[in-house]
C-alpha cells in the first residue's frame, strides 16, 4: 500500500480498510520495479536449486521444475500436466518415453517430444515410490491420498484448498512462484555463509532476484543451444519458433559473460 495516500497506519497494522474500490485501487497502485529478464541456470545451479526445494518440503515444485526443463515449456502449461501426458516411462517398455503436451493455453504449441531415458527412469521411480523430503518429514511427490491414483486424467500437481488439496484443479503459478522465492532466500543465505568461510557456491555471482517460474524454459533453451547448433531442432522441443528463440531466449547469461571476460 502507498501509505502516503492512506490515513495513518500503525506500524503493526496488517489489514487496511478502504471506503471504496476506487480508493483501494489508488492506494495500491505502484510502479513495478524493473528486475530484468529471468536468468538461465546451468546444470550445477539447477541441481542445487532442485535439492533446496526438496529440503524445503516442496518436492512437487522440484518435480515441476524438472518437467519444465525436460520440455522447455512455460509454468502455466506445465503446472496443468496430467499423468497421461507422460508415456512409456518404464525402462522395460519397448517404446521410447515421451511427453505429450496439448494446447493448454494460447502460448502452448501441442506436440510430443522424447524424454531422455535416465530422466524417464527417474520419473518412473518417483511415480512408484515418491520423491520425498529428507529427514522423515511426510512431504512427497506425487502427493498422497490422491482419490484417483491410476487415472491418466489426474493432475500431477493438484491445487490447494485451505489446508488440503483440490484434486480437480492444478496448482497455481502464484504458489509455485512463492516456493521459488523461498528457495532463493535459502540459497542467498547459504551463499553469504560460504563467502564468509571463503568457500564457493554454484550461485556465486548469480542474480537470485531474477530466479522465477520462467527461468526453466530459458534454462532449457540455453542448455539445448549449448549442445545443438540447430535452432529449428531446439524450437521443435521447446514449442517456440526459431525466430523467437534467437530474439528472446538466446541471451548472454551473466555466467557466460563472466567466463568470456
């Protein structure tokens, strides 16, 4: 809230009341801070972030980042993933593992793309045994108590309803974003502690304020382009035109610039 446009607010105030919608809109209007584009992660940084999310009790968010990285897709599409999207994950299956992405929103291109066998085996094991938070805490993905555990239509990342789960709708991008923000705080704290000891961390020099839900599509494209010179091939997996990849996603990351310098 813009306190200058409100009556005096006690420092401990948590709720602000308004005389109407116009006053509320006026007091809540603010100029957004420019944070720059989301920064791509390398594999070492991604691994550290993944396990931080698991330790924080959000294995579902960690799995969601991996699915984004696998298919180079936006969070709004990937959060709506259903069990039926994943095909032939079992290593004993003769068919190659794939993920079938429907047109979940206006920015999504319907497509079917392959999944690397080690990643498919990892997902298959998690689907059977669960990806769990360490230390015996009962937080795991896929979530327990799913009313339709065998249905291909079930959401892999169901939404919240109070203290429980709404199995009929997917997780919200807002909740996903908040878990990434929590992980960024932990990584920042660990980085500061290691710096005092003279030790290095994967996120040294990384702008953690640029970590967000779109970081993983950008990371997927950056990692693919490190390996493959064909923009058309990268675009086929990420569901993005070659022109957009070159114009938007092929950006010099801070780490690349540091290495070049």
